[in-house]
């Protein structure tokens, strides 16, 4: 199939890419000169058609043995051999994968067979979805689309080129999940049926984590992935902590959107649409949004005619640990997420109780150093928007005066981005107290007085602490 109405647009995008990487163009022509056929394959083709930024180039070379390709590439830079056993080469000068067609056996540790003579259509048949089973011949500029991926993309339909190949790799289940969310596309009946029954054992936690991370960071509506898992009946099996939220009712006065699962889905979509300083902060807030109300599954009860979930924030922490172990391998983020989960109700509590500056400073200190009141406000903002009675989407416009006020007061106390630094340290008391537990108590008391009484004079603060120490109040 050749380009039709997409021809000029995609060729222009291709030209832009190769103008940026002129060395790629040179290598492509060299490969062609010695009898090889280079194809742009995979996500790059999909993204060109979608007119989104193409980050990764995967060029598959047909008709040449691996050793010949290696020799060609070595003329243009140092060849990275890390992926050689899988038929993938890279050179130091370019962020491009140069691969050969291959066939993999079934299993967790498949036997890889590199087959330079493999037909392009046969090679594309082995890919997960039709929208990823297209290629562009980089010499003729023809689109190879044997499984109608272009029409599937236009119809917002996810379909597999080959059912047998699809089920051989259980990671593809999770790829379907994140593609549903990222591209807001729906699997056809056949693909859904495959995903309902396929065996998901044997996928490494690292690869599962990667798919969830893509869904959180690249989707406007990450909830679509979770909703799909629920729709095909595998939520309780794969993510029981979320499955337990289905049907858990909430007070309609506060939560007109429905049960806790619906609320959680709206909150993660709201969080996905906020602005962050970087992808790390976004991932932390997204995970916290997913986990913030997990405790409601065990803490919701009827009290005086109203549904309440007293203590659910604390209860959510232990449940969140289990859920996080299923969806991320980034242990360094877990403690940050749990801190946000445990304190997610504080912004609204602070406003309802008209907390003073000292309370903001204590909270900032409690969650420091890696979590800030600004991050807590982001989570609270998403939480407020996850209350749309229309279901399926978070509120676009909502009264967030309380969150705004929390943030304003945190900034006035100069602790929105970090805790207030202490003005006295252990070294300031060493002339009087030797290192040990008492010294620690003096330092802690100094900081408490500094915050509670807004003391910024070092000598005055030290005098007050020593007076308490001499009076025997601090032991």
C-alpha cells in the first residue's frame, strides 16, 4: 500500500527527521547500495501518522546478514554490541536501533532466530497490534500496511495481526492497557477475548512497571487502562486493591460521582492534566492519586446516617504498599507516595480548622525533605476534581478555594517548597551538653519553639531552650 492523502505530510515529517540526523540518511543509502532494504518500523511509523513527536527510531534491515550490517555501521561510529544476540545494533553517534528481522520461540527466555531473508509482511505479522505493524520503505517511501493498521487507527480500534503470536508474549496484555489509555482506542472483540483468557504469568516486574509508567506519564486519561481491566473481568485478579474499591459507596453529599473506584479513576485523570516541574514529580502524584483512598475499602461505615471513612488515610498506606509492589519497581518513589497518601486530607482539614502558620511549618517538616506542601496541594486539587456526577471524566471547573487558600497560607509561611530550616543545631549546645539523647531533645525542643513562637533570633531561642533545660523540663 502506498501513501495516498497522507503521503505529502508524512514524507515531510520524514524529511524533517532525516535532516536532523543526516548520518542516518547516509547509512540508509549505503545499506541500499549493498543490497539491503531499510524499513522504519514500530512506534515511529505510528507516531508519524499521528503527527506526534517521534522519539525513537527503529530501522529494520532486510536482505543483509548481521555481520554485514555491523561492518557498515562500524564505518560511521563505535558499534554497541549489547543487543547483538537479539539482532539489534546501535552506534555511538546516533540514538537509533538498527535491527534485523527475527523469530522468537515461546517462553520466558525465548530462543532468538535472526532471519535476514524474512519477508517484511511476515516480520510485521509478529508485532502486537496492527497500528504497530506498519513499515515505511526508506528507499521508495512506500507504506507497508498488510494488516490495515491505518484504517484501525482512524477507527480508534486496537486489533492484533495474529492471535497466536499475540498470546505468546503476556507483556502484550499490559501494552494493550497503556495503548487504550494513551491513544483512547478500543480493542475489538477478538482482542478483548484474547486478553480475557491469556496467561499472564512470566512477565518480569520491570517490564510491567514500564507499561504502567508509560500509561501514567503519556496519557490524558490513564483511568481508561484500569477501567478496561475491570471491564474484561481481571481487576480483582491483577490489582485486588483497586478491585476492592468497586461498589464501596460514599456520602453522595461529598461524592456525587459514585463509588470509591469511580472517584479514584476521576482523580487520576484529573492528576494527569495538572502541571508538574518534571516527570518524576508527575509519576509520584499519579501514584498517590491512585492509592489515596484505598483504605476506604476497610474503613467505610454508616455513622449517624452518613457514610464516613474515619482513619482511611492511615489505612490506605499499608494497602498502597501492596498495590505499588505490583505496578512499579521504583522503590525510591514509594516512601514519597506513602507520605502523600497518609497526609492527603490535611489541606482541607487545615482550612476547615483555620490552622495557623505553625501548623503549616510542622506539616512541612513532617513530610520533608522529598515531599512538599505544593505537592500535597496538587494531590488535593486532583482529589477535589474527582467528583463529577456525570462519571467517566473529572470535573473541568470546580470550586477549589480551599486548596488555593491552603497553598496561599503555606507560601505566606515560606514553607510551600521546603520545611523551615532550624536556626539551632546540636553543635550550638555542645559546650553545655555532651552528644547523646539529651542533646537531641534540646535540638528538637529548639525547633519546636522556633516554629510555634516564630522565633528567628538565634540567641533568644538558645536562651529559652537552656532555661527549660536548667529548670529540668528537658531531661
